């Protein structure tokens, strides 16, 4: 048998080339946050790497998918003994590249939606919940715990932007005791996967740290629980340690918390 006719080498090399290209793009997308986790570069550098490559990952994934189907079809027509291997090689690259595009895309704003350039969100804008236990953990954090105290921002401006973007984030009132709401809040913290830093039943204060998925950013949450007659008022605040805007992450976190509560 003349295998050079039945199994043309260029089909295999074409599949490998597709895998290298699409897998390489996926690898760069992974390196961007990985370098940030490992302290090889600042998060701004990681964002720039991600921003430079991400717009093309979806197209590269589609190319790998189309190229894989084409090579698979040719392999079958030319009598390639294992055309499924060709498909598997190219689909591996397409899947890796597709995931590299999809995961960051889930954290981006939907079409037409924009987020304010803030990273500190509180349900109570008149009496801001204050951090206590997490303060040592934020010793080297660029962002201050003063509400609206970041550069080019004021408390009034931060509150205005928050009200416009997240009008639903207000103090929540529950027909339950302070003790019951503490238990429910602690259960919600655990279900959210946050790292519990401190819980003070006497003060009605819970502090925890949430870690974002892609870049592993640390954001701190403080929950304040106060009795008000027969009801209990629960407030919460979520604050990023680094970065200017948060693409809505802190607001989404508080919404998810109150949904669980």
C-alpha cells in the first residue's frame, strides 16, 4: 500500500498548525492573568495583554472549527485511515480558544450597557459601613477604604454614580431578629464562597474577602446588621483593593448576597 497517497502528510501538519495557532492564542489569554497572580507584572499589564488578544480569540476559534471540519472532510475523501484524529486535534485548539474568548466575555458588560468608573459600592450612602478586621489585609492595597476617596473621585460623586447605576442597592429590612439575620448572613457568605475574616455578633458586623475568578483580585465585603424595632436592617459594602472601575463586579456581588439572604 502506498501510504503517501492514502495518508497525505499535509493534512496532519495542517491540523497541527491549526492547533498551534489556536492553542497559542488561548495560552496568551491564560498568561495574562497568570502573570498577575504570580506577581510577574501589574494587573494593568495583564489587562493590556488581554485587551490586545481577546478581540481576535473568537475569530481564531471559528477559524479552527471551520479548518478542522474541512481537513476532516478531505481526510475522509482521500482515504485517511483515522480522520477522527485530525478532527480531534483541530477541535482541541478550537475548544481551548473558544473558552479563552468566552470566560473573559462573561465579565464584560452586555451590548449597550456601561458601568460607572467606581470600585466601592454601599447600600447605605448616608452612614457608610466601615471596615475593621480587614484593615491589616489591605495595608498594601492601592485603594483606600474611605468611600469615594480614590483619585479623581469624591464621596458625593461616588454616591451619585452609584445611585444612577444601581438604584436597587439600598438598605434591606427584614421581619426577623438580629440573631437570625446574622445566621442567615453567615450562611450566605459561606455559600458565596467568600473567605470569612471576622464576625462580631455584638456589633452586628461581618467582614469577608471575595476573590474574583479571572484575575484573582481581592475585594472586601462588610455586612452590618442592626435591629430597628421589630425588624432588622441589613447593609453591605463591597470594595476592591485595586483598580479604578470594577465593571459592575461589586454591585453584582451585593445583589447576589441579598438574593441568598
